[in-house]
């Protein structure tokens, strides 16, 4: 009776499979979810599905498709003034670049991410982690594991409301 609930339930399943590293299973569900999203979801949610598609492509080792998806999503988030989301997808792009050993792109990306986070209400711990990310990229010692840990940390941090500073 409520088609949107079915749509978002299927989307959550694809997201959960992706987060669990079950990329092939998630990829099998994508055509159905994409069709449902185009019919019932909000436009911004279609962008978020594209982000999941990029993560599935990355997980399956299809770096070209992942890169295209991440750059599209990053630009859409910038266009919608969603800096935090743009920065998070940028970290997925950083993981892709680290996987491919693309150090120059990593350096450029690291320099782009910091101002985005500094302009948002982001915890000091997150900013410190980003500084570490930026330095590691500049010194060409950023690893996939470090980028993944940072992305996971920032996603967890996003769930915690920012408290105003004490006066």
C-alpha cells in the first residue's frame, strides 16, 4: 500500500549489502532499485543511490565506473550546498585514488576537502583527522586503510549532534 516504503527498504538492503562488502549481491539488486527510485524517490535520493553505485563499483574493482559516479555525486552535492556530503564522497574518491596509486590526484583532493569541513559545524576530532589525511596525502604516505578509517570515523561523527562551545 505504501510504495515509497518498499523503495526505501530495497535501497537500505542494497546499502547494507554494500557496507557488508557483499558487492555482487548489491549489484544484482541495483537495476530494480534504480527503476523504483526513478519512479518514487526524491531527486536527492537518486543522487545518493548513485553514490552507492560508485561504492559497489569500487568494491567490484571497477575503478573507472566508481570514479565517474563519485565525481558526479560530489558535484551534485556541491550544487545543492551539501558540503559535508560532498566531502564524504570525496573521501570515497580518495580511497579510489589510493587504490590506484594516484598520488597527485590525492594531494589535490586533500587540499579541496579541508575548507569544506572547516566551513561546517564539524567536531575538532574530525578536523584533526582531516589534517592528518591532508598531511599523509601531501607526504605521499596515504594508504587505503587510512582513508577508509577516516571516512568511517567521519560517518560515525556525523551521527553525533554538534554541541555549542561552552561560554
